[in-house]
């Protein structure tokens, strides 16, 4: 086994399987901007590494896979560039995970919320612990919005109408519903999750890598997302609003937001 780490992302390799661990358990593995950039770079590195056949993403601890972006980073958002640069960063990272030529597995051992949901959706397979939950309840929490690639990944997995329902109602989906709608591929008790993911990853390393890459590319070609530039008006309507500022403050103050629609 080989490993490399920084404070918040850990990379381990066991045989032909690489494991990236989101390592902020005290913050429910919330992502900083630096973590997003590091994740992108690790995916780039691993995709070009012939010793790696499969990539697994997982969170530290059992409370969260990833709980989204660290909300404190939104306090300084005041310009259109802040909003567009943020969504471009998220789109770049999701796109890099989605573009991996090697099979990717999201080992969802806790809640996958916001960016965590979309990173799991960017993976080929999602294997979840029975207590995990899924959603992007920003209509209830922050008052921001979902970029085109993120929504496309969601809609391509569960259908556009069902994805819209989950986002509009700002609810979290449990594993019973997630399994029924195709949001997850398998559900296991938490104590069995690591063993099952290791078993599945090992199986994938034995399959023809070029065939697996071809299946992934064929799928991408029939499920392409709209360009980010085509949704700038949607993004700015949320991120530059008073409601978004209120949502961030309310979230950090642990109170209910007072939405004004402006």
C-alpha cells in the first residue's frame, strides 16, 4: 500500500485501487476551495497512472461522505466573478471526476449533501451505508443554485422530474428511496461497506480496461450537460441576491433564514 496526504485529502493505493478520502470528519467533510483544487489534480494524476485501474472516493468517519462546500467561504461573495468562478470550479471538478477513463466508486458511508451529492453522482457507481442520506437542500439552507453539469448528472441518474422534485422540496432522500430511484447501486450496513467496496473495486480491476473506458465515454456522449455559460443568468440571480447573503448568515447562525425573494 502506498499513501500520500495533505491536511484534508488523503490518497492511498492498495494494489490497483486508489482511494481518496475526504478528511475533515469534524466538519462533516465539508470541502474548502483548496480541497476542490487538490481533488481535481489527484484525479488528473490518477487517470494517467497505469498502476491504477479503479478510483474510490470516500469520507472520513461515518457521518458524512461530503456535506457540501464549507459555508464560511461564501461570506465574501459580493461580485458576479465570485459566483461564476465558484460554479466554474465546481463544474471543473465534477467534470474531471466524470471524465475519468477508469471506473469510479463513491463509497457513501454517511450523508452526501450539496457538492457531496454531485461528486457521488459524477462517479460511475454509488455504494451506500444504510444510514446515508442524499440531497441538495439549498432552497432551504443557502438560497444558491445548481450548475448545469450538477443538475445534468442528477437528472441523468434519477430522471429530470424526480431530480426537480427533490431539489424543489429541499429534502434529503434516505437509502430506501435512493435505491428505488436508482440514485445508489447498492446499500449495505455500515460495518460491511468497506469490505463490499473493496470487493467490487477488486473485481473491476480484473476487467478489460479499454472496454470499461469505452462504456464510460459512450455514456458521456449521450448525456452531455449544457455549457456553464448558458446558465450564467440563473447562477447570478441567486448568488448576487440578498437571499443568498441571508442564507449564509442564517446557516452559520444556526437559525431559519428569512427569505425575501430579492
